[in-house]
């Protein structure tokens, strides 16, 4: 691997920062300590800082030369509201909060790149290092854009990166087109009429209505959309009743819908509403249908994805750059890619062998209480950021 020596020599200090962030996780839009740490380091390295965009976001502005060209590199900062099982020294010090998705590592890799740029400005133009809050459900990317991210800091393209457990460390993955799904939620309330369970004909039972609805939703996937178009409808919660001998007045369904295109999402939402309302009508029940669109699909630009792949190959070799298999997980970097060309890639985090003694008994997978970011990735990920920006501004 062609990792930059200047980044390797600083890896220990950046690793210490990463572990400090891991030990002090902050939830979406609460990343005050993390933002303070990021801003302090950027300032220490002589990088001008803009704060408060998207509430707790931080943007570092690294300029060199005379070119007015610019590129954006983004890392997310927030943690998850979950209990950590790890007991090693840098485990979370705050119950119910954990960096279980590696955003601490994402911050560390981008800080390492920023530190390199501050010392060795081997480019002509501007590199914006974007430290974004609230990826885990808060839509921090959307809020930074609303606060003028791309107006105040005009850039030609923006790039993001996420660690990916499983593949051996030292690998990347990137592809054009959809790489992560849209994330959407629904809540359906079926209002019937309660009665004694021994006299069901005296009421309108919402439970069998709900059962029919759950089954019918899957025909939208199998019979309404094209088989080659990806889509998922998952009913994940059903709430009804309080006693075994009472037919309840109502039943509530909740769940998620995932798609790779807005066209399929439009179809699923429309058909779900029709199915829900008409099944309720057939049983003389009343339907209350609510559908909330959260994150849009993350879609990589063709040119930018290919450019990123070439940069990766120059660092780790063509054989270590994989086709990026799309996942039904969601990512709010999608908002940035709706506004600017760019690409969102994966960097392999390994299988978990890197974890220190004291890690939890579970697997080292994202959103798992036994997860920990692989610090070996910091020099590699930072090198990718540096080479990407240098090559982009040089082309």
C-alpha cells in the first residue's frame, strides 16, 4: 500500500484523538465536545474554521495557490443511543450512548488528512473538510445545506467515506449509481369497534384487518413493482389489545420502506395507502395512514465514482478495490449528492480481530454493542482523502 509517511508518523496521536471521541460519544445535534475538539485541532494546525452550520457542524478551509477550484471531503460525528458492551479503556463513559458506527474513526481519518494538508499543501485550490453532525436520523447533511454549506463554500464535488466491517482491512469499494437506500417510516392506525371477545360480531375487530394488511403489502413488492427494481416493506411493530377477552378498539402498525429510486418509492407509498384504506373499508374499519420520508437514496455520480476508484487503485492496487454492493441501509450524505456531484465509498474495517482485550462478546458489525473502529485504517483512509483531493484539483 502506498500510504503517506507523513500521515503514518502522526497515526498514534490521531488514534488517541479517535479513542477520546469514542469514550465521549454525543448524539445527533449534541456533538458540542466533539466539534470543540475538531475545531481546536484545525485551529492548532493553522486551518481557518467555520462553526455552527447545521447547529454543531464544523468546516475547515484549507487553501493553497491561486486556483478557484475546490473539493469537499465529509465525515460524520454523531454516536448512537445504545449501550456499549465493550469494557476496554476507551469504551463509552456515558451510559446509553456509543460510537457503534465508526463515526469517531471517520472524524479521525479526515483530521489526519487535514493535518497533512496543513503541513504540506501539495495542491492548487481549496479543500473543504466538512465535519457533519446528526447522520444517525437527524439529517445533519440536509441542515448544513439549508444553512448555506454549498453557498458559503462553493465546491465542484463532494466525497464521503464509511467503514465497512467484514472485508479485510486494506480494501476499498466504490461504484456509480445507487449504493444506499432511501429510508422511510410508516404508521397505520386501524380503528375498529371494541367488544367482548366472546361476542366478536358485536364489534369490528382491527386485528384480522391488520393481518390481511401485512400480507397484502408484500404483493406490492412481488406484483406491483418491476422484479428488477429493489424495494423492501418491513412491518416491524404491531400494537393492539390489553386483555385476552377483549376485542380492541384499534391496532397500530409501524415499519420501514427502503428503495434505491424515488420512482419505486412513489409507487410503494401510493399502493400502501390504497391497500390499507381499502382493506379497512372492506371490514368497515377506519384507516389512518401516515408515511414519512426520511433520507433519499444515496446515488454516486458516474464520473466521480470512477475517479475515486482510480485514486483507490493507486493506493492499494486494482485487486483491492471492490465493486460496491448496494445496501438497504440509509445515509444522509444522499442530500449532499443531490446537490453536488460526488461519490460515497466504503473502506474495509476487517472482521474484528483488531479489537482490544475487553471487547464485548458480539460481532464487530455496525450498530452492534461490541463494535469498535479499526485504528489501522486511519493512515489508509487519510491517504485516500489526500490523494483524492490532490488528484481532483490537479486534473
